[in-house]
C-alpha cells in the first residue's frame, strides 16, 4: 500500500491540439478510495492510464509511495488494474487468469494457490476456476477481472469504469460488493467512472473532472451539496441541480423569475456595494417544497409534467418562464397544469457567478 | 437446390471433374487401373532427392519465415514513424510472380551476378553459388530467394491477426508485471494462434509447391517435388506419372493441414 502523488500532469495525444489533462495535480492518501468522475473526454481515463504507465505525460510527475514512477513501464510500478473491457485473457482458464500477476511475480506455487483460492472464494468464482472466459457470463468475467487484480497485493489498485458493462441490476449488486472488498483490502484505489451514483456511493473523496482539469475535489457529500461551480452541480445528482437566472438588488432582495425573496447576507452586502448583482441560483430538486399558491415566502409556479418514480414524484415546473425539476414525496397528489407555490430550502440554495460559473460563498 | 445449382455446376466442372480425371490418370495405364505409375515415380533417381530437398527447404524455411514475419508485424504494431510505408514495402513480394522473383535472384547469384561483382570489387574471389557441386550454397540461394518472396504472405496474415487483438490484453499483461517477452509468450502468441494456424497451413502447402524459384536459380540441379511433376509432364512426356506425383503432393498437403489443425487446436473454445 502506498500513497499516490500527481503533480502538474500535462498530456496531449498525438494528432490532437487539446490537452487531455491540463496541469492536473492530485494526492491520494494511503488506503484512500479516490474516484475520478467526469463526462467522456474529460481526461479521467487518460489520468488513470498515466498512473498505470500505459501512457506517459508530456510534463509533470507521478510518484507512488514516494517513488517517482512517471516514465516507468507498467510492469515496474507494482500496481494492479481492472479494465473497462475486463481484458480477461480468453486463452487462459479462470484459475490461470487470476494467477497471471502472481506467476509474473514468480510467487511460490503454494502461496499462489492459496491466494487464488482466497480470491475465488471472495468473488464466488470457485465453481468456475477450470472454465474458460468464453464459458462465463459478463458478470462472472467481471469478477475474474477483479479477482486477478486483488490477488496482487499491489501498492495501488486502479479501476477503469469496471461496472459500466454490467446491466443495471448486476451493477447495483456488484457496487456494494466491490465497496466491501476494497474496504477489506484497505488498498489505495483510484477509480474512474462517469456514473455519479457510483462515485458518490464508493468514494472517500471524489475528483470531478472537466476538460482535462479537476473542477472540484472533496468528500462526495460536500461535492453534492456545495458544488464548486455550475458544471459540478449540473453533473452530479439525478436530476441535476436546477439553475435559475436571478438578481440580487441593491436593497438586498433576491429576484427570481420576476418574484422576490430575501437574499443571503453576503450577497446583499456585495450587491449593495456594486449596485445590484446578477447571480445564478442553484437548487436541487429535493430541496424545493410544494405549497399552496400564495403562501408567504413562496414563488408562484405551474406544474407542467408529473412523473411518479415510485420512491418519489418528479415534477417539471414552470417558474416564470424557466423550467425546473422538483422532487416531492410520492404521497403528494398533484396534477399537471396545477398552480402551486414553491418554497426553496434557504440553506440548500447555492449561488454561482453568471460570468465565471464559479460558486459564490460567504 | 436451385439457388446453389450454379455453384455446384461450377465446382463440378472446374474442380471436381479435373480432380477425378487427374486421379484416374495417376492410376491409369494401357491395361486399366494400375499402381505402376507410382512405382516408376519412386524408382526415378531424382524422386527421393526432390523429396529430401523439399522437406529440408520446408523445415529450414518455415521457422525462419515465421520469426521474420512476426518480428516485422510486431515492429509495425509498435507504430514507428512511417510504419504504413514499411507495411507496403514488406508486402511487395506478394505481388511478384515466383518465376520473376527467381530471375531477380538469379541476377544476384549467377556467376557474373551482383553478388560476385560486389565480392570482386572488395577483392574477394568470386564463387559459383549455383554450381551443382556446391549443394550448400545452392540450397542457401534457393532458401534466401524463397524467404524473400514468400515471407510477406505470413507477414500480411500476422499483421491482420495482430490488428484483431485488442490492445487491452497486452496492457493488462503489462500492468500485471509482464515484460516484453512474457507478454509475447503468454498473451500475444496464444491470441494470435488462429492467424498463425492459417499462415502455417497456407505457407506449408505452398512450400510443398515451391518450384519456379528453384527452377530459375538452379534448373534441375536442385530438384523439388513439383519441379519433378513438371519434368515428367513436359520433359518425359508422361502425364500419368506426373499426375501420380501431383496426387502425392496433394495428399501430403492435406495430411499436413489436418495435422496442424489437430496440433494447434484451441482449447478455450471447447463446448461447455
């Protein structure tokens, strides 16, 4: 086990002018589960590949456990990895697939067999040890890939969207299982995904990436509740955070959709100084409450679409020409076209700069 | 039946009928069916020499060609600068007819050829490379010409095979601690098995039929089995023995192909 220290990584793929990673720095503590989250093309896989040694950066450095590995080939880095495609060798039986890394490390036979048996047991592969990958289901192949990675006792465990090729139900099951296994191992883990639910549920910390840079790094709940910018708020959460154009007046009122409520102190102060401040108001669907039209402190809105989801009901609501999503309890009876009042949970409202899209905080 | 009728007719006319008539000819004689043609074939002084030469050529040439083709294909896969140019250059011999290739190499190895000119210009004695009493140099000349001419077939098949292997496997092997040779031995070669099998079958069958290069370089001094077929047919005007020889080549080719398929059988796709 070891920590990972990434400093100022820059990488451009041949034939491309855009930086795949632009000056990325990231420290992963020993035993930490770090998730790299972002949309496709954000550089998260590139970053992982550079840590793995499958690609080399143009600039910057990577060290694992204090050892500079920036330009070492993968076989000299003492790591293990689960690939998105699993990359389970089709010509080797499950047993020899799992043992591959151990054979390469020339681990004594007795220890090797013990470890393979342990991993097979942990991942419920024992009955399949003498089968070829072609005779396994996708989920089982995935387990082989994970088993092959965990027998290594490597310094660092890398995972590149390991769950993305599983069907939804299997993914849910395996996600929890993976979390349990990694917690048991306690290994330093770098995990790439574009699925924000995976990132939230697995990580100790999550690094949200955008256009080759880390947009926000933090505890998953922090990233969820206090997105550093509009991109993060819009990327994390299902449905994503609602964004409303608004304005803080010189008098300290927050105007949204032609209606006004009270603005928080720090914004009122800067608005008073600058003579009015345009802001982007961010609020999550579950932090908006439905009330009767006309209740003091609510905004007038009209329900457009009602989508019962079972555990909750998702409403698409028109608020003075802007469309937002509101999540209410499934017991709430509401129909489309209904005129309602919306109350925002003041503590959950986030404000963003309209120019830089960055979060505004006190 | 109606839909496949054209192909059946074609196969019968262009493949089945000539084969049957060839077989009949091989066993044909003035007094009906006989094995006399095979006896005559085996008693010919050149026959066993040609069998020996053909087998020696195959045994020496095929490993050389596979190592070369694999090395070339791996170089292409590593994508050095201009790798596509190399690919086309290395594939050129595919387009050269074997007789032309033999003639090109004749200009190199003949007594007043390029090789001897180079030797003379650096002050060395010229050498009769293709003289009938210099068996070793004659064999080397045929071997070099054949390697040059026919390696590209193996190369093209191996390149195609390599392209169909996802990079992930080699990358995974690397991450799990395998260096270049381990990756080649434990991952690339096993995954390349179907392509190697195809190339091996094709190349061996074609090697049994090596003919024009040796003929151009050595005439009858380095007899090969198919060359003997040609000699029986045109020189000795005996179509029956020529057919018998051809039949032997075909039988050996078929046995070899089946042998390779059995030997290199892929276990991982065995039924559940």
